[in-house]
């Protein structure tokens, strides 16, 4: 079997930088939808950030939300069309800084949709500023001397924050820095969608991704950086799967 | 059927009768009874009711539900409406219908919870970012609030635009007899743009992003064209005893009711005065005011508001400098009395 474009991806060429993880994550979502949800109603909720044009790349309906508000918009969407598969796709600035309140409350209410949270540790679209997820010591254009927790605080661990909430059914942190982890990411998203379709409550997958452009690294080097540096601060795994007793 | 209802509850009931399926709110005085009424009704009827984590959350939930073609309402008061402005701009940009209720209180800042008309400029001049307009309806009785709420849903759908009901704390809190038309059936509106998730058709996207300047300009011109159409067709205004008036009061909402009583008293005393009450604050009845300004017998205008002079800007623009526009206002939750208004009028004639 050849390597084919998933059916639910459009022919539009993606605007992402070469080697950017967004393309991989888009493809995983598309494959899952082709495999499991070919006939289903699907609504994506787009963020503000590098993935702001995500609605151009999929051939199903989208609602484009304001910065940080995707989980609130997704709440309105899912409550309106409860039988649709609804997911928000958000970066770390979007979901873990300006949208923190919206995601925590959607989660604790047990809103039955899936948030796909792409964590690359920077505000990528605005040129690589420090994000809430930027790890200690990391140099960005707004932490030019490296993030100093004494002055700039620590990196946020959204998944760990959400696990204790009763409305949350599924939490996983995955990565795309190698094939094994890409496969694990796909499995996690697949499971999150399944949890949603079983009406179990809120599901979220945090995907550690790269930003070769703002990290100033080649795509290969950026994947190595995830493995060697980012993983020291963010552990991977399925943190919660209520339906399976995890 | 006649019912004795609080303004806030009557607005909520009217919304439900207009087919409102989703309500997203956050408690704030003096509009909270509206949210409570919606909770009581929508949680039972299978509609959607969410007490959101913030006004920001509420308006964005409304954005999501409106994207799906639902009839949607959110309500708040000044400080909360300030937080909603981001979302209102997105609703307008994405051309999504939504009914937003502002039961105004005293400002700025936390101000107080008393009746005031502090948010006229915020409501009619944008409030949020960008070139957009919100249709603003200003009821002056509980009965009118009911009628305008129903109309607000129709206007929102007709023009795919947010519509605001702008009342004050007095309107929200007072009880009056209201009558609902028992035969009324909400309009069924086709929404061929609504995001429903269905796969067997072309995909639909609700969005306000137009990254290419030419495209955003085109979009903004399209919005402008819509706003012009609204200006042509939707102006509502009450003209009271204005035919032979030498002095014309201009006032809106509950304040206009007090002014109306002052006009009646002044008439009894032989003064030729009348009242123009804009019911739509945007679109503003500029042509009506302009035509009074051009009449020889009209000597001056008196704008009365429960703020320090907000609508007066529109009154002056409409009058085009042809006549003097005087201003009388109380603020901070103080309500002008009939006597005060009469005294102010007499002081002008001295
Ligand atoms: S800036 Fe970074 S995150 Fe954004 S598209 Fe480029 S590589 Fe990807």
C-alpha cells in the first residue's frame, strides 16, 4: 500500500514551516477520522496561533474561535450538536495562558469534547516569545537570558492540573519526536475520540511538538531537543482514562 | 394572558417564546434574575443553559452555539458587557446572530448597581475592536422589553448580526403587567451557513479572519452594505406631541418615560413641548431629528439622559448645528425627577 493523503484532508498545501509538527498531528487526526468516523458528523474548533488556518486543511466543518476561547466555543458547539465528534485544536499560548480559565471550566463541567493541545513551548506565530510552557533555562525572544523561574516563573503542566477534576475522562501527554511516539500520539487521540463518543466527559491530549523556526534548529535537531531537553520537564503517558480505571 | 412580571424575567420569558434554545450567562446585578429564569426553564425543557466561568466564557459559548444555527442569548450588565466586547466583535465579524442583554448600572469601573444609562456609547459605537455595528434596542417599559426581545431574535437572524437589548437597572428590577401573544409562533429561519458537522455537503466554516487585505476590505464593505440596509429599514422611534412643539426633548429607555411625564405636565402648563424617543439607538433616528431641526417653529432641543451626555453626540450630529441642543443628566444611579426636568426647561427659557 502506498502513502496516500487521508480523504478528510484537503488538497490545500499547508503553510507550516518545513519540519513542523503541526503537519504530523493534522495527519494523525485525519487518519483517525478516515478510519473510525468516515460517516460521522465532525466539527473542529480552530485556535489563534500557527494553526489558525487549520480549517483550510480538513474537508469538514469548523468554527474559528477567538484566541484562547476555543474550549468555550467548543462547549457551545458540542451542546448544540451533541452527536457530532467535536475537537478543539490549540497551541500552548492559546490553551494554557489566555485560555486557561476556559479549559479548566470546560474540563470540570465534563464538556464532552476533545481538546488537542500542541505544546511547542513558544508563542510561535508571533515570533517565538516565552509561553507558559517554556521550560526553565529556555531562551526565547522574551526570555533572552533563559527562563529564570525566580523572575519568570515555572512552566505550566496543564495535564497534571486537569487530572484531579471529576469532569475529566481522559488525559494524555504524548510526543511526536520519533515514530514510536507518533504512533502513541495516534493511539491516544483515537482513544480520546472514543471516550468522547461514549459520552464519558472531557478529554485532552497534550502533544509535545517542535518549532524548528523559533527554536533556531533544524527539524532533526528540534526532534532531538524534545527527547533530550523537553522530556526532562514533561513526562509522557496516559494520566487518566476513567473508562479503563486509569 | 396578563402577567405581573419583573423586567428581567419578562425578557427571559420573551426570549424563550422567541425560540431561544441556548443561554449562556454569568451572575451580575442588576440582571441576575434573567439568568435564574433561564436556568429554571431551559434546564427542564432540554435546552442549553450554562452558567459560565466568566462573561468571556459565556459570549464565546454563544459564539459556538450560534455557529451551529441555534437561537442564542447571553445577558449581563456594564462591567460584564465590557468583558463580552471581544466576543461581540467576533460575532459581528463572523456574521453570527446573537441576542445580548445589557441591564445597565452605574459606572465607570465597578460603579454601583443602580439604574443608569452608562453604556450608550459602548453599545452604539462598537465597544469591541474593528469596524462593526450592533443593532441596539432600548425599551422603556416591561411590555416593550418583551416585544423588542422577540424582535431582537428576528433581526439577529435576518441580518446575521448581534442585537443588543439595552435596558437599565430600573427596567430589569421593576414589576409591570405584561401581555404575551399566545398565538405567536417564532419564525423558522433557514441557516444554510450553519456549522452542523454533516459530511455530505460542502464544508462550512464560521470565521472572522481575512488575512489578505483585499479580502478583508471586501468583507468589511459587505458588512457596511448590510449596516446601510439596516439603517434604511429598521429605525424605530416614538414621536410624542412633536407636531407643534417648539422645544423637543430627546431621551431613551426608562429615562424617556420620566421625560414623557414632564412633557405632559409642561403641556398642561401651556408649554409647546414634545418628545422624540429613539427605540433603536443604532440605527439612530437621525432623519427624524434632522427634520425637526429644520422646522422653523422648533427653537431648541433638550437631551435628557441618566449619564453625563452620551446620546447627545448622536443628537447633535443629527441636528447638524441647526438648533441648540441642551443637556440635562443625572448619573451614578441617580434618577432625574419630573420636577427637575421641568425646572431645567424653564431655566432655558429665562
Ligand atoms: S513557527 Fe513553529 S510552530 Fe509555527 S509553523 Fe513554523 S515551525 Fe510550526
